C-alpha cells in the first residue's frame, strides 16, 4: 500500500470518526449536558481567574530566567555538576517563594530545563513549586487542621527531593552524559550585577504572588491574611512601582515609554473599576493593559537586544504551553467537572462515585485518590475547599492527604506540557512516582491519624 493511499485512508478514518461522534451525540442525556456545562464553566473560570493574573506574568518570569539569567548561573545552582545538597535545597523550597499552581510552574520549569538544569533538581523544582505553596499550606492547617497542614508540609518537601533523586537515578546514564558535556561549557560572566537581575526577577514574582493572593476563610476579618487580601491590589501596585524602576534603571528602557505604559495602566484601572459590573473582572483590565504595554516597550526597545529577546522568549513559552493547557482544561472539565467558588458541576464521571471510592484507608482508596488528584486540575488554594467538601462527605484522612500531595503538583493539562518538554517516557515515570509516593504517604498518615 503506497504512502498516498495510507494518507487518504487516515483522512477517511478521521472523517468517519468525526461523523460518528456527531451522529451519536447523546444530547438527550442529562449527564452529558451537565458535563458540557461543567466544561464551559471551567473554561470560563480558568480564563477569568487564571490566565491573565497567573499565566501571563509567569511567562514573563520564565522569560527573565531564559534571557537575563546566564546559563552559568543555572548550571551553578541546578546543573548536573552542581552540589547536590545545594541544588535540591534550592529546588525543594522554591514553592515557598513562588506560590504558583501546577500550570503556572510549567514555563519556569521549562526555562531552567532548557538552560541545562540537571533532571533531578529540575523535577524537584517542578514538584515543589505548587506543592510547597506557603499560602496553601497555611490554609490547609487552618481549614483542615494543624495535623493535615504539617503532614502536607513534610510530605511535599520530602517528595520533591525523593522524586527528583529517583528521576536522576533512573536516567543516570543521560545525566552522566550531561555532566560530561557541561564540564566543557565555559561559564560566561554575568552581563549585569546579579543583584539587579535578582531585583527584577523577584519584583515580578511578588507581583504574581500578591495579584493571586487568595481570600481568607469565611468570617475572618481580623487576621494578617485578611489584611493582605483586602489590600492586595494596592500591594501589587506598590511592587509595580519597583518594576517601573527596574525597567528604567536596570533594563535601560526609555523613561517616556515606561511612563506612557504606567499612565495607560492607571487609566484603564480607574475606568475598569468604575464601569465594569463585575468587580472580580475589573483587575483583569489593568493587568492586561500593563502586560501589553510591557510587551510593546520591550519589543520596540533598541538600547539592549536582551529586552526584545525577553518579550520574544515569553511569547515562545506562551505558544508552547497555552494550547496544551486549553486541551487539558477542556478534558478535565468534561470528565471530572468544575468545582470553584462554592459551586460544583459534575462531569461525565459522577462525583458520588469519587466520594464513594475514597472512603476509609485502603490501598485502593489511597491509590484512587492519588490518581484522581493527579489528573484533576486544582488552581492555587482551591484544593482545600474541595477537600473540605469531600471529607464532609466521608472521604478518609489518608486519601485526603494523598490527593493533597498528588493534586496541586499534577493535572492533565500539566502532564501534556511536561510531555512536550521531557518526552513521554520521563513524563510517565514522573507521574508514576508522584502517584506511588502519594499513595504510600496517604496510607501511613491514615494509619496514624
């Protein structure tokens, strides 16, 4: 059979599959229609709550690592020849600084991996970013109890190191070749003082953290958490002034361009908060205007080619990651439903089945909770109220911890992107290690809790 014939048969097969799916659409099924509603609800919520405030800033942070942080710096702290204790220590505590979710960590992971980070430290960084989110751990301790919060902290730190070390051991031949290759790489001198790059990087990180600061527990109006949440946009604006300083004095972009971007952002904020009927959507407008202004002034800057490269690198991460995330979010919404803001819409898999399957502390219930957590998407902090509801419905403490350790660091969208960076085999190994470790931890915790 010739190549042209096989090609035409594949086209015919796809036409038949699409036609069959359309012909047999179960539109009369209430479950199917509810799953469609859940899919659209999750997609809309993701677009409103996550893309502009989380992912777009994360792409620019990844761009900073890719362009402004020299390969020598990445190799010094994360490279295959870096001191293991230093590499794993830095990687395992990164989540306390970044406070990101399983999807927001992806461009940062992709960036350090491309710069030559060792597989073990890179995987530790990939897991720890969402897992050791200090905000989520504090909220876990407050809502689900101190014991659960402590168990999550210990488990997450240990996981990041153990899983990273296991991946490095499994692929030790590749890592040895990387070590040998990196020994011959000359470490170029930094283009600017490290404090300047660090200042620029952490300014963007702080903007990301406070723009996504979660709301406090219901009825909490006196804690520091509530204060930071109530004034989070003022705090975000304050750190944006540091970004203005960085753009002018560190990146050497013309102050008139930066000032024009500031004016456009401030005016858009004033108009948005006055005109938009939904208060939750108002912050998206100045954030989007500010990101657009930042993109334009860096792309148009001719004083330093790195500034243009920063914008292009950020766009490169967006092109690589956004389509895969979109596919993953749609799939997760259809299969597992949409749960956020105190509401839940079931997917094609009934929620009652999940709740029934994760009761008690058996091997199966912990394994099932780990697998469901690994494939389901959790935005930052949302896993806590979801688990609160599941525990109230009879979920065991062991499976609850298993889901906490597997869920925030993995999701179906996350896996698709990791596969694009590491390949299918390494992705399967990583996901399997997370699921097994989460299962074992759940069983141990469930046995002593």
